[in-house]
C-alpha cells in the first residue's frame, strides 16, 4: 500500500507537470483504508497534516514537508537546489508539492528533471 500511494503521488505530479500552461502547485494528504485488515495508510505531500484525535490529545500522523526541516534542506541541497529564508530556491515555503514545475526542472539542464521541490 505505501508504494501504491507513492506511485499515485508521482502520477498526479506528472499530470500537473504535463499541463504546460499551469505553473501552479498544490499539497495533499490522503488516507487509504484497507477493509480486509482495518489498517489505514496515510501519505502527505507539502505542508498538509493528518492528525488523530484521541480523547483530549492530538497525535500527528504525518510530518509536514517544509523547507525549514533540516532533513528537507539537506535533500534539496543534495538535488542541487537551495533553501534561503525558509523558502525553496527563495520562492516556496513547502519543500515537496505537486506541480510547481519551476522548482523541479533546472532550466540550464534542458528539462533533465533536477528536482528541488518535489
């Protein structure tokens, strides 16, 4: 199930990126419930969050993909990008999102697909 969610996010991102007239992006959180096992699989992209409320306590089920997260900063740098003032490439505060082509393809690379924000 986790691989299915990952692939679904990749396919949705590809659909966003295929629309050349759209330079927008979005974030998402999804829950895939397996009726046979009664197990829920949660995935998020961007700064969306899933929270489970138990009694009077809130439990984060996902981690926001923010450009202020040290692991995200390291990943972005590893991929050839940078974070300045908490923004990917000085532009976006979310470090992983669907769409946002201008943050995913290095214009000097002729569309080779260097990922900074995805």
